[in-house]
C-alpha cells in the first residue's frame, strides 16, 4: 500500500522515462514532482520538501551521485538511485554518497514501487504535533502551507503580498466560512465598507490564479450570508 501523503521527486534526463514514472506513481497515490536534470532538481529542492527522491545516476552535467552528496550536506531525505550500470563499484559509490537504495535499469515498475514503499516504511513516524498536512490541493494547484508558496505543476504561481496573506488565513481553517469583516481584521486593515470591498477585489484576483473558471469558483467559494470559504480537494 502506497503512502498517499508522500511527495516524491523524480529526477531523470529522459523525458519519456520521467513522464512514465510520474504517471505510474501518481496512479499509485503519490504526489509527484519531476526534474529534467540536477540543476532543475536543485531549484525544486530550494522551494519544496520531499519525502523521497528517485534519482537517475547517468545525466548530462552533474550526475546523480554528485547530487546525492550535495543533498546529504543538508538533508536526510531518502534517495533511491536508478542506474544503467551494474558494476559493484558504481553501486558502492552511490551508497557511499548517501543513497538509501539503488535499482538497475531496466526494471519493472512494480519493483520500483516495492522499493519506494519499503524505504518509506523505514522512515520514523513524525511527531504528533508535526502530523498536520503540509500541502493543500486545489485541483492542479498545490499550496505549501508552511512556506506560503503556490505551485501549478512545476511552475510557481506568483502571489502578491495580500494574496499571500489571504491564503495563509484561509489555510488555517479550510472548509470554514470567513466573513469579509473577519478577513479585514485578520489582514490588519481598518474596519469599514471600503476595506470590505477591497477584500472582494482581492478575492476576485486570487480566484483567477486558482480556479479553472473564476466566475464559477470551486475552491474559493462564496457562502451566502457567511462570507468566503476555501474548499480544498
């Protein structure tokens, strides 16, 4: 059984393999991001936390073993290496760099799934106070609660300072309607109808960034007589 909350990073320069792995792992309940090379992976790692990294060894530019060493300088995120090499010294170099396991290409997708789940089962359970969700999913949008960042696939959705504040406010109580006056207060603004109308404008702009059809909002809903409510998947 796959951990439905686990967020994986796939790093492979082969677009076809990268896409196939991403689709396969998403189908088995994982949240999956993908990087085309080590430089792309480094950028994603600066902005997101992952539960596990599946990393190809042979890539143009920086290889997977070098990237593994870099990651191990600051993080203990589990790493599974994918390699076309079967020689003992290559497997050893990957493990010495800090990888948790390796899988030699070609491989069966089911074996990859078994290896991933086995590694994740070995990870310690988070403390009770750290068990809160790290992400909110709004269709194709992923919102990082701790960092206050919004992503559509691999692309960052740029938020203004006020939009960032609003998302933080809504993320604290998803599924609960907040009045315009309450939002004005939480934003630290002076009370009054002018500020409440300003909140309406900000909500409209935020909907353009998270809704498929902003005129018929699915995720940032208007609750008649009660205000606005964030309704994640």
